[in-house]
């Protein structure tokens, strides 16, 4: 089953340790992996990046480039 | 305050934020700092708070906490070579259809469930978040319970309880980890083909070995049974 995962940076070492196939690492505090409450734009951007990785046929770990922000 | 000793070491103070007398899961990482690092963390937080008092950006305080959180957790698993769930290979399944035609299933360890469908951990009804935190050791040793969340569930019908992470953001806006509205929007826009009928959530602080040996294969089959072409995983 193809998978893609989203991790906060505090646990950004997990995907490599556990051999996950495709992962996005966000620079967000624990408990807010996709973005701050109410920040729908950021949440969608992270989801789009993650879903975009599904087309990759090689293992991929990428960091979402933008830092955390408040809504 | 009654259970706080009249004197307290720096170590006791650090540990009090992690399921102790001052439990705050946003700051449980202080348990993993040295006493000196904890002092540096407090100093940075005080300085950032003072800047905010003088009109600075409130995000500065969040950023200080975030940076120390990242530093604290960087080594919390110890020696990577001794990590019991370490894999040396990276199995990868290739997508067989474009995203615009694919059915996506969402699985998260956020602890969300639908109002009226409480997983009732340990047989207890209406367990509070505070009790979940108090009983975290029991959760970590217990079996995982998967909650099915129909993807069209109204946001105001979604509840969350998890003793392992600060849930206030996930309670205020489930989309921070359970992005049902965004995924439905992507389907409406034609960016993805469809969604599996249900998303799934469980309390990730659970017996990890059981997840690898038992639940992983079972849940992968669940995704297949729902006709999913891929799974979006949002661990907390």
C-alpha cells in the first residue's frame, strides 16, 4: 500500500529510523503537524506537499520549507 | 499545589512538567534537558516574553519553545542502533494511478473520535483528558483501538482525547492533524479522485510492538478493503 506520512520536526528522525517510504517534516510544534489552528492555508499546503510525494518511486524525506506561523 | 514539596531540585522541577505536579504536555520535553539546558531554556523564554511585553512578535515565544522541543527530542530515543523498531531497508509501494484518480485513506494517531462513539479506554465512559494523561503508562501498555470517522463528519461532532501530546490545538481545530475538510475540498477540486468512506484515528501512545506485528497488517488490509489506493499517515 503506498503511504506518505507527515511528522513534526521534533520527531523528524523517526521516518528514517523506521524506514518509511515518503515523509514530509514540518517545522511545527508537537500537536500541530499540519499547521496552527485556523491556518487552513498552511494545513492545505502541507497536505498538498505530502500527497505530491505519492508519485515518487524512490524513498523521499523532505522538509516543508516554511516555519510555523500563527493563524 | 498541595502535592508540591517545600523544596525542589532542578531535576524535580524539569520532570514536573511531564506527567508531574505541573503536567503540561507542551513542555514535557523539559524532562529530556539537562539542568543547565533547562536554565538556558527558561532564560530564553523569559527574554522572549519580555520582548512580547514591549510589543515584540508573540511568535517569538512559540519559536523558543519549539527550538528547545526539537533539541530535547533529537536524542530522546537514545542510540539509533539500539532503537528496537529500527529498519535498515525502506520498502516502497509505487502508485499505480494518478492522484486525480486515486482513493485516499487518512490514518492518524491523534486520538480523535466521533461524538457518541467514544472508544471508552479501559471500559471507562467519558474519560477526561486529564485522566488520560494520568493513565498514560496504562495506555502505552494497552491494545490500540481504532476509531472510524466518516469523512463527512461535521467538525463540531469530532472529539479528541490523548494522554501523550497537548491536544488543545487538535480540539480547537481538528484539521491540524485530522484534515477531513481539506481532503474533501481536494476531492471537490478534482485534485484527488476520492476518499475512503472512513478516516481512522487511534491513541498512538500504545503497545508499539503490537502495532508492528498485528495492527499494521490488519490496518493495511482495512485500507485495501475500503478500496484505498494510498494512505495519508499523520502521526502525532
